[in-house]
């Protein structure tokens, strides 16, 4: 048997902090569904198991509600099996009732109750849908006693945090780490954890098909699962479905050479136009290098899909040359010296030091502007 | 540059062409009356040089000559870098501009405008405004000479450039000033002058955006929470509906109700039948019991008749002994009554003995009292006799206390008269040795002897000498007379007291005091006797009492028998007492015995009466019973009654068996009530369940409607988006706030450093100002502040005078001098800008204006100075080139 395991689509998730790129990122999440559908068709996977959090919240707009359903409808040969997660948990008149009222595609199967569902003649699906945002009980308990015909492949589908595993799952919906073993499952398809992660021999988090945050899965993917027969080990293969790469990187800078190196390395990264990067810069630069860094970051920002430099830990210490560029002597030179002293004053608070640094940078830039030099 | 000539037409009062020419290199003066057009010419020069020819500014329109439709035509000739130029412009109409150099046109219209500006070193800030730079500073129009020079941006730059050239680039004042300007402009985008976020500025907008988004977010989250609650409520309602609408439960309740109703009906019927049978059984039982009671009553009555008859017989037997006993008790009572009468007689005899003994005792007592009364009478008579004697003696003793005091007064008066006589008399003093034979009134004198001469004194010395010293006659007679009168009063006092002399008078007084003492003692004794009515009355009362006792004694002894002694009386009293004691005991015994016999007799009578009553009562009851149950019918009546009783008891047993049988089949106690209660409960439960289902249905429909309304518009998405937006807005607000703080820090820091360098920056101007200033104010110094502002004037005193407090004339003079210094400073660095003063120095006195002329001429040595004035006479001594309007 072959099927695709995916989760955490979180359709409707806002990306307002990405400004004009928001619509692109929202659209990318929908495109990922199509990628999954194409993959299923191409690889002959009759079923796609969506392990919760198809939607980002339980009160989406009607358009948001329908968009993924319509994309799934387009792949009529694929059966999409969906359970509610903590972001889109099921309750009366909730979003799943709204979706049902609007008309579900025939190939989309909602599993809103913990009841065995057939996946053809050889397999049975044991879903554990969430009816609350946060469950204190393990909803996969029932799988232990769920009956299935002899020789049928038993597949669990759940959304939550595996107990005992250092999970950063988003909700307190516990799942026993040995559930697959206890319930005799050939595969336990989990959602909630946005990174692809294997918990046990037959227990996997699929991760999200389109990455949505830094310091998490860089590129979205799904799992292609092959199980030859009941009791046979599951063969799991990851397939990329995400269009955008979310990369987090930290760099130490101390001189112009470091900046050169950083720029070169970043520009060498593949697919810059689909790269979102959080760049944490640390260290200390002189004023010239700092101004140069700002200029280069501007270039990189234009080259990448999104660049979010974090300069909070990057400090500025002017060199003598920097100060002389402000002035050799006189009022501005004295002002620059005062600001430098304040930035280095151990008695000043970090915020005051930072403010003095920034004032110094401004002084430097303004004096360069007044000379007609490029900042 | 140097101005060479000016021509105007259609300009102010110059409707026709007018021209001034002949401007020299140094001081030039155009002296003309008021309204001759001096200020118009000044404005014309500025307009021609600094305004675009195409400008329609109000100032230009104001220049046009009233009533004419001519264009405002102005030509200005000037020399610059050794070449002669002429700029000619027509404003408002036929707008045109032409710049010629050495008679050759080199530019026209806008190009001409701008080439002039380029030559003059000024640049337009915009198409409308032009910063005239140093020209604006040095060309002082009418009425502005009082103002402290405030360099425009370009002028300040020019001044700073000059200063920088002079002091080198080390100060950096101009760069700092320009940077401060940039920083302040940037801050001005964010903040108002008072430091608050500027409306329309980015910070204000960010704050408003944050607040707006926060409000929206809170509203969306509130709506979301409400939706969440509605969904929760809906879940609860649906769960309730499922429970309430469970058909199994409803069917079970219906079945239970039907079964309960059937059981209740059966139970009620069985209960009714049982109640009826029980009533029958009770009725039959009551009949049987009534018959049993009747039989019992007959038997009791028969037994009662028999018992009554037996009792009557017993009563007759009991009455005989009682009669006998009553006879015996009556006899005993008579005997004891007789004995008591004897005892009463004995008692009366004893009473007589007692009375006699009392009489004798009283008589004896009164005789004893008489002795006491006699003794008291004797005492009182003696006291009365002593009192009478004392009173008589007191009457005879007449010397009282007043007489003694009169005597003492006379004696004192006598002593005083003698002392006065002695004091007034001459004194004789003799000192003689012993044995000298000197005598004083016959007495030998040995040593010292002295005497007052109140009467003639004889002194002898030996036998041969006799000296008689006689006091003055008049004095002696007066003293003698006073003494004589005094002695007469003393004698009269003694005679009145019956005393021969003073000593006797005092003795008689002592005797009277003794008598008075005795009188007080007698009175004290009388008081001690506590006599209520006085001594005499008491004596009389005692005498009467004694007489009464004597009379009583005589009366009690009429039998003539001698009085018994006290012992005899006591023996008789003792004997009488003993006899009375015995007699009392016997009398008490007799009385008790009488009472006992009477009581026994009474009891016997009562008992006899009781027996008689019983007998009568029995006879009465017996008659009644016999009337109801005659002896001859007794047996028949009893048999009949017993037969009826048997019949009724048989009937009851049948009924009781039937009831017992039915009771076994009937419901238990309370079963009907339980069944009825259960039926009621089930009916109410079914009805309540139906109502609940209806209400739940209505409520669910209502909540579903609310959910549909609240949940269909993407509320969750909106809340999530707003959350992000709020975070972004707050971050942007924080970023801008920090940006403002950075700019403020930069501004403050540069400001502080600039202030520290101010003295250095102002030094060139001060150096240039010094000669001009000393032309007018010798040894004075000017204190300069921010941007060349004049802070004060330091003349001779230790402290500077605040500029604003100086007289208007002095303020104007200093302001003009500072402008001259600025001009000189600019000129020295190669920028040759003329100085134009239009109607300045109007408040200067004659001396001060001469000094100002010196300063102006000092300026004229290096640059062109043009003075426009209406005060021809006052400005005559200014010198320089005289200009004329032609």
C-alpha cells in the first residue's frame, strides 16, 4: 500500500509582517496542495492522510475555507483523509460543519469521530480527531482496542505531542510514544510538529508541506509511505513540496573582510528569489564597515525573496579613520568622541549604549551625506 | 560687487524714468526729502537683482506706480570682478530680463536672472523664494536698522565660511550648524516644537496606527471569544438535546407510566373493596360487642342486687357495737369534766394569792423609793440656799471690770502727767567728789547726781552755801492743776466702788470674781441635776411624791397587820408558783382528756351516720336494679341475652375471615400513594422533557444563527492578521521612537559641543567688530550668542548690559555696527558686497551720529557703502559721494 502522509497546512495563516509578500506566501501554501496532488498521482498513492491543522484557525473566511477543498477536488483520483487538529478542531457549527454545509468534494473524507475507516480492502484508518484545542487525554487510546480484519494494515492518524519526546508541539494534546506498538499500528501518521521527524519505527511527524517560519523546517515536504503488508515495516520517503526556503543564519562580523565573505556566501546560496532568511549578525564593526554593511544588506534584501537582518547584537566602534571622516577636529569631531565614549561607557545601560552607537552612525552618515559621499 | 547706477520707470512714485548714477567706491549718500522715493529705489534694486522677472509677487505688484499701466522697469548697473554689468528687468507686464556685460547682452530672461545670482553667490531655495545671503544681511531697509542682524541660512553659511577661512577648519562650526539643521529638520518631521509627536508626522501616524490596530484587534478577539462561547454553548445544547431526545428514555418513561397507571387503578379498586368489607366487619363487630356489653350489664346488675342485699345485712351488724361504745365514751366525758371544774377552782384561789403578793411587793418598793426622794429633796434645798447666799454677795460686790479699767486709766494718766512735768522741768546735775559736803535736798552727793526741777530744789555745799532751784511758776501751776483734777476723778472712782484706795479696789474686784466663780459652780451643779423645771419646782414635786407614798402606805395598811418581810413575801411567791405549776399540768391533762373523749364521740357518731347513709343508698339502688331486673325474670333475661350474643359473634367471625382474605390480596400500606406519586412524576417528567426539547430546539436554532453570523466572515483570520499587524505597528512605533531618541541625542550632543566652541567661532566677528565698536563706544566689548546674536554690551562695568535693555538709539547703533563688521569680514575674504542703509540712525544724537559716521567711513575704506537719508543737514558731515535722482 502506498499513501502520502502530510499535516499542518495551516491554510489562511497570515503573513502580514512580510508586507506585500503576504499574498505570495499564502498562495504558496495552497500551491503545496497541488504539489501533493501531483505527487500522489505521479507516484500512485491513492490516499493522502492529512494529520490535522489543515486550516490555521477555526474561523476562516469562506474563501479561505473553500480554497484547499477546491484544490483537493481537482485530484479526483486521490482520496484525501483529513482530521481536525488543534488549530482547526472540530465542534458543532465549527468550520468543519461549515465546510460540510458548503459541500465537500467527494474525494475529501473528513474523520470527525474516532471510528475505523476503510482504506480499501487491505487497510483500515484509525483517526483521532481533536474536538478541543487542547485535550488532556490521549485521543489515540482507542486505537489499542480498535478491531480490524485479520491481515489488514492498521494506520493511525492523529495530531498532538508525543509524550516523553522533547516536542515543541503547539498544543497539549498528548500521544503515547509507543502508541503504534500498543495498538498494533503499521504506521502512525502524526501532525502538529512542523518539521519532518521520526519518533519510532512506524511513527512519524510529516512536517508542513510549505515552510512558514524561521528556525523550523527550511523547505516544506511530505512523506511517501509504502507498506507491503500488515506487519511489514513502513518505507518512508520525504518529497519536497515547498516552494520557499526559510533559512535562519547567525554570523559574526568584525571587519570589512567578514562582510565581503558574508555577502559572497549569501549570494552563492541557491534560489535566492525563493529564499527567506533571518540573519542574526553579531560582533563589532567600525563606522565605515557598518555603513558598508547597510549598503550591502540593501542589495541582498533586493536579491532575496525576504531578508530579515537582526542587528541587535552588532555593535559599532569607530576607528580613528572613522572619526577623521567625520572631522579632524571641531564641533562634530567632539560630538563623535562624546558619542563614542557614551557607547563604551560601562555605567550606561545597554539601551543607552546602543542609542549612542546609533547616533554615532547617524552622525557619520550625515557628515558623509554632506560631503556628497555615498553612505 | 559695486553698484554703479540704478534706473527705474513705472516704479512707485517714479512713473517716468528716473536714474541715479555716479555711485563711488566708498561711502555714497543719497539725501532727499521724505517721499522722494529713496526706499522705492532701495526696493527696486533688490527686486531687480533678486526676483525673477516673471514673478508676480505681491511685493512687486506693490512697486508698480499707481494709476499707470506701465510695467515695472528697473535697470541696475554694477561692477563685478573688474567687469561692468547691467541687469534690466520688466516686471508684471512685458516681462523680460536682460543681462549685459560691458555693453554686450550675455543672457536673457530666466538665464539672466540666474546668472546674476551666480555672480552674486546666492542660490534660490525654490522657484519662489530666494535667500539673499549676505545681501539680505547688509542691505538694511527702512525701519530694520533697529533689528539685531539675523543671518539667513545662506548668510550664516557665508559668515561661517568666512570664519572658517579665518580660524581654519578646526572649529567645524558651519558643518555642525548644517548637520544640526539636518537633524532638526529630521526631528521636525517627527516632533512639534514642544517635543510632542507631530500631527501628520510618521511617529504620530505610527502611534495612531498602533492604537487603531490595537482597538481593532481587541474588538476582533472579543468577537472571536464571543463566537467561541457560542460554539461551546451550541455543543452543550446539542449534548443536552441528544440526552433529552433519546427515544429509549422517552419510551421507557412512557411504558413505566402506563404500567404505573394500571397498577394504580387495580390498587385503588382493591382498596375500595377492602375498605367496604372492613366497614361491614366493623359494624358486625360493633353489634356483637354491644350484645356482649348488654349481657355483662345484666350479669353485673344481678350480682349487684345480690351484693347490696348482703351489704345491708352487714351494716345492721356493724351499727350495734358503735352504739355501745358511744354510751361508754359519754360517761367518761362527764367524769373528766367534773374533775376539771375542781381544778379551775384551785386556780382561782392561786390567782388571789398572786394579787396579794403583788400588792405587798409594791408597797415595799414604794417605801424604799421614799428614802431616795427624801435624800434628793435635802440636796436640792441645800443647793437653793447656797445660790441665794451667793446672789446676795454678788449684789454687794460692786467693783466690776469697768471700774478696774477706769482705775488703770487714771493711774496711767497720772504717770503721763508726772512724766511730762518731769520732762519740761529744768534739770540739775551735780558732780561732787566724796566728802565735799555737797547735798541735794538734803541728801549728800557723791559722784554724779541729777534731778528734774519740778518743784524747788535745795542744794547745799557745806554749811555755807545753799542753792535753791525753782521751776517756772506758770508751768508748775498748770501741772499742779492738771494733777489735782486727776486726783479728784480717782477719789470719786474709789468712793463709787466703796474702796479706800486703789489696792482695796483691786481686792474687792478679786472677791467679786470669786463669787462669780461660785455662782458658775452652783449653776453647773444645777445643770448636772438636769432639772427640767428648776430647783424649786423639783423640790415641790419631790415633796408631793413623798406625800403620795406616805398616803399609799397608810391605805395599804388599813387591815392593821404588819407588813411581811421581803423574805416572807418571797417564800409565799415560791409556794404559789409551785402550786400553779402542778395545777396547770393537771388542768392540761383534764382538757386533753375532755377533747379526746369528745373527738371519740364525734367519730362514733360520724361512723354511725355513715353506716346509716350506706344503708339508705343501698336500698335506693336496690330498688332501681330490681325494677330493671326483677328477681322473677332474672334467669330468662340472661338466657335470652346470651343466645343473641352467640348469634352476633358468629356473624362477625365470618366477616373478619372475609376481610383477612381481602387484605392478603390488597396493596401494601402506602402503595397507592407511591403509585400515584410515581404516575404524577412520570407525567411531569414527560411533559418537562417535551418542553425542554422544544426550548433546546429554539435555543439551538438561535445560537446557530448567531454562530452563522459571527463565524462566516473569517473572524479568526482577521484576528490573527490583526495580531501580526499590531506587533508590526508596535515595532514600528518603537523603531520610530528610538529613531527620535537617537536624533535627539545627536542634536543634544552636537549642540553641546557647538556651544563649547562658540567663543572660538565668534572671535573673527569680534575682531572685525572691535574698530567699528570703538569708534562709537571706546573700550566696549560686544557679547555674542548663538548664530551671531547680540547678547549684551560690556562697557566700563564688570557686568555686561543686556542688549534689550539698552536705549533704542544705542541698540540701533550697535546693530548697524555689527552689520558693518559682518560686511567687513565678508569683504576681507573677497566677497565684495555693498552695504546699504536706508534711513538708519534716526535716534542718534549729534555726538553719537558723528561717531557713527566715523564707523561708516571706516567701512567705506574697503567696500561700497550707500546711505539713504532724509536728514540732509544731519548727514552733511558723513562725507562721501553725493548722489542725485535725475
